[in-house]
C-alpha cells in the first residue's frame, strides 16, 4: 500500500475541525485505516439508527458510504474539502447486526476532475457484505 | 390521481408511532401530499445538515429520497412497515438552498415483490432539481 | 420547448456519418423528435434482440438509453461527438412488447463538464414504462 | 473456490443452444472460468464496437457486464434461463484498448429471489479497470 497524502491522524484532526458533531470524540465516525487509494471508516452503533424489524437504517449506511469515499479521496490527493458527490449507488444485501459498521473503500478511478470509489460495508466481526456502494466525486479545480 | 390506501393523515399518524424522533411534531420530515402511486415529502431545514461551502449534506438528500419512496409505497399498498430498500441511486445536480427540501415521488413499478420509485428533489420555491434518485424496495410476502 | 442547437435533420445527418451501421437507412435507430433539453429516439424492432421468454434483451435497452442521452446532449449543446458516458443506471420494469422501443430523454443537468439525462423507455403504443434510466456524460473542454 | 452447479463446458453448451448468434463458435462471448459465486467472461474484440476517438462502445461493456452476471448466477444455482435483470449500474473509468474485454464477476448476494453481482471489466493484459458494474437479477420461483 502506497503512503497517503494525509495520515489517519492528520485527517482525523482536519475532519474534526470541519465536522465537529459527526467526527471524533463523541461523534458517529472514526477512521480505522487510510492508504493511498483507500481507507476503512467505522460507524459506531447508535440506537437512533434502528428501524422496524431491528435493522439499521439505510440512511446510516448511505451516509457512511458517501463519507468513507470522501475520506479515501482526501487521504489520496490531500485536503480538498469542497469535493462533492455527483452520484451514489448502493445495494443493500443483508440485515446488518446491531454493532459498528465498517466501510472499506477502494478508489477505482482517481482522475483530475472525477474520482470513483467502491465501498464494501460489513458489520464488525462478520465477513459477509451488508451493503455495497459506488460513489463518484467531482474534484474542484 | 387515484385515491391512496392510506391518507396523508393516517400515514402521518402511523409513521409518528414508528419513528417518533424523525417524524411529525419537532421531527425532520412531514408529508405534504399523497396519492395512489406517489407523494410529496418535506425535509425541514436544519443547520446540522450544512456542509463546507454552505451546501446541504448528501446524506440528508439520500435519507429523504429513501424515506419518500417508502411513504409512496405505504400510501399505495397499505401498511407494510417491513418493506426494505434493496437499491438506491442518486444523482446530485445542483447546490441546494438553505431551505426545506421537497421530494416528489412517482412509483414507476408497483409489483408484488418489488416496487420502484423515481424521486425529484427540489429546494422549496425553486423549479430546478437539486437531486434525482431511483429506489427499489422489496415487499415482504 | 426551446429550439435545439441541432435539428432532428442535422443530427440524423451527422450521426449517420459517424455511425453508418447503426443509424438511418437500414439502421437500428431513428430520432423521432429533438428539443433543447431532450429528445425521443426510436429503436426499431429486430428479431436478434429477442431473449428466452420472448422478451427483448436488456442490452438493447441499455444501448438505447445511452444513445438517446447522447442525442439529447448533442441536440442541446451542438456537435461534441467525444462526449463520453461516465455512469449509467437502469431499472427494468416490465417485459417489453415485440415492437419498437421509444426512449424519451429529459436532461436534468446541463453543466459545462457534466450532463445528466433521465430516460423513460416504452414499447410503442403503450403508456407504461418498460425501463427507466439515468446517464451522466462528461463533456470535453 | 467452491465448485459450481454447472461447469464451464456445460454452461457453454447450454448458452450456445439458447443464444446461437452470441455465444461460442464465431460468437462475441466466451466463458474463461466459472466457480461457485463468480466467473470470468471474455468479449472478443470486434471492429463494430469502435466509437469516435477509438474507444469501445459503452453498449458493448454494458452488455458484457449484464451477461457475465447471468453466467455467474447460472453457474452457481443451475440452469434458470428466465432469470431477468432488474437493475444495472455501470461506471466507465478509462478508455478500453482495442483488445478483448474480460469481465470478472463476484456474486455479493445470492438469495432465493434476488442475486446481486459485482463486475470488474478490464482490457486483456491490463490490470486497471476500464469499467465497474453492479447488477441485480430477479430469480423466478
């Protein structure tokens, strides 16, 4: 794995500044790993994400997928906070457990204008995918 | 417009019971209209949805699209709270205003096992789309 | 409907030059209508598109959706043959008839770098959708 | 890799019977490998797939992605030729070479009613992805 432009520690610091409610400390997300071209982002379990039937909300997984690709892009090209999602597709594959969700991102395109990430989401400690997403970001000039 | 299986009022009541934090009262969502095959769902503006550059988070719009299709399905076939999203695709088209978002759903398939909704998201008072989504739900037997 | 940069006749001529096998004369496609921001493209029925169960191949509908968005973009901004698809999502909704397919495109974004089209595909003479697609094109500088 | 319900040879035979123009002999496609849960399908290069700028048509890659998931499903659950695509999303990532395309499928869900495949498409002899797709099939009862 090539080394990233921003380390896990640097990114955590910068994202905590930008998204104080969401990230670090009491926040919903943590970065577990970053490398050039990918990352693992953790979504801590919260009871507020529960839905009828004891599943976690699709919204929780979509937000995680979107955010994890953002982290992978920042890690790989440096701090461009105004990168914006243009497209996201998600397939929900099985009912997630009432545990942390882990999103593993692999950037499958890293161009000057567009980056595309593929995301595998799992319940912590389980091998099978609970969801799979792809997301495209537009990178400002 | 054909009449729905559940009216706006009945649905609001039932959803408030199921999702007390999200819906009705102080909640983030309201149903503006329902008919057989579609609905308009409102996402009230909240400062917590703001992102760098003054935009609203993609997560806010994805959650709205997903939820609005759920509402359209329940309105059209009756109360099946365990219907689950299998697939969602969203295109983000322009920066939303710092106002309510309105999601207008049209069900383009309403089968026994699968329903597909198309969603147009606009900032209140603006004609142009800020996002467009399609979502598929699996309907329990 | 605003008037397009290229008329139906001009586009048909130019596309016939670029795609002699596919378009005009004995070809698979014809343009029925164009306007600024959209078009209707016809895919003539061919027995080679049939699949087990008497349906038309998904490939036929995907190719039609992709091509129809291309036509709508060229009609709206002029001749940029090197515009390329970056993303396409299609939902197959019901079994198409053994007749021509009509794809109606509405451009929901027409930016400098990206254009997004929404496509409704119907069997000729039928109101219900057989497929629905969205496609994003990258427009060369 | 678990062993498939149908071997490469059995599948090639059956598909040649169902799609005599597309498959085997002079046809466009060949199966390179199958296993339980996936496969590699080859699309031979044909000049008819060329597009302006020397690229291969998006339609060629979409048809390949769709077909390759079909092959992976048949290999994994046996001969269900009436399985139909309900949804396909593709991201085009870089210009393919004027060579064979290889589609590698991994089934990320294999349920009773729905199966979802993830597809990586490469130009033969190149590591980088030219396209990435996900497709959902509905499996008849």
